[in-house]
């Protein structure tokens, strides 16, 4: 969004940060993720055929997926990755991805492939950390030689944590992740080690794929936004702001 669609960005007081505000007509036209699968069946071209195979494979395991990225927008090339948006019903999506990886149906990225990805979108996380986490991810990898990225949507975990907030402040923080997640938005419970501020509940929330699947116990230091609701003693840490930086991630 910040690279190609800045004209959609607005500051919304309700959530306390800059966010995309996209006209409904545009959403209806382009964000038709599941409906786009019908179009795949009509398009015999690579990588559409492989994307269709992957969506049908995931559907057999209970994941409903649709297109995103260049395949949805129609600006794909022969080198394009497969970007999918998925929802789960009664299945544990992460366990499904573990089985597919263990059986060799999907593969992890090699070091050179992960490095290539990082060089394309290398902001926010230091290169060595980013390459290592990318190779270990189950939501990113290869299917039949084509790189894929899956976003497993679950907005329910964010319910009650969005704005408005009483205070929105840019700060240098050090946090420790209490849990892990592979979903979007990524909602982690955290301990805020710096700055020393009183809280009862603290969370890191991110819509960035690169901040999913971080292990429990991960330490993150950087400059981000903190959002607070004083009466609830609630703190939200946000590294999605374009000016945010992460100095290090260790686990």
C-alpha cells in the first residue's frame, strides 16, 4: 500500500494510525479473492494452473482459499509467486501446513531463495534474521517449484483491541512474545520490557506477513507506535507504521 497506493492512505482516529481507506467499488472489483478461483479454471496459463492445484489441495484439507497479489490483479509474469488468502473452518491450519511440509508436498525456501525475497522486501527486519525466519515459515514456501505466501485470516483475535485509544505515541520498545501465531492479523500477547510503563494487557498486532510465525519467547527491539487505553491498562505495540524500524529480533 505504501509503495503503490499511497492515495488510499488516511489517518483514522478510530484506530489511531494511518490505514488504507479503499472505495467499496474498488474492493468489489479487485478484492474478490474466492470468486477469482472460477477464473483460474478458465485460464490454462502458468502459474494459474499451479495456483489452482494449490487451492484445491488446501480445500481438501479444509482451507478455503482465494487469490491475492499479482494473480488477482492480473499483472502476473512467469516469475510471479502464488499469493493466497485463506480461511479455516473446523481445521487447524497450521497442523495442515505441517503435514504438507513433512510429506514433501510443499517445500521450504532455500537460503538463496529466501535471500532473494528479503532483498525485494527487506525493510523492517535485519537481513540475517529475516532470511532465517523466512526459511522456517510454513505459510511461505514452494509448491511445484513456485513460491507461495498464504495469509490465514482470523480477525476475531483482534476484536476489542482496535481503537480509539487514549494515547498514541512513537517509542523505542523492547518486547518479549508470550505466544506465537501464523494468522493475519498477527496478534501476539507480549511483555513490555522497555519502556517501564504499567499495564495489565499488552499485545503486538501486525498485518505484515514477515511478522507472522515468530516463535514464543522472541525478543523484539525497535521503534514503533504504542497505543494505550488508560482505564483498561491496555497497550498495543505497532510496527506497521511506515516510519517503524526493528533493530533486532532474537529467539
